[in-house]
C-alpha cells in the first residue's frame, strides 16, 4: 500500500495482532485496512475526526476513537 493521501495527516497506524493486516487512520475520518501483500482490503470515510484505532485480539474487528469520544 502506498500512502498517497495528501489531504490529511495519518493519526494512527497499527498492525493486526495476527500480523496479516495494517490499519491506517487519517485525521479527516478516512480509515483503510490493507494486507501484507500490499492490497487494500477495506476502507470507510467517517464524518468525524479520527484520533486512534485499536484492533480486537481476534484481528477481525477495529475500535475507532474520535476526537469527540
């Protein structure tokens, strides 16, 4: 995966506990998940400013924290 988004700053980035996926969260609310192969697996734009992300121990779920809580 290439980080070519120039519209916003990366706020958090974490590998999944099983080491197969990486999640990148941008300040403007964009969140993307990519695989170790370099391909994008999932992405979503939220209407809130993202502050942090955290993977569930199963590597199947994400918790996304915003500046508003």
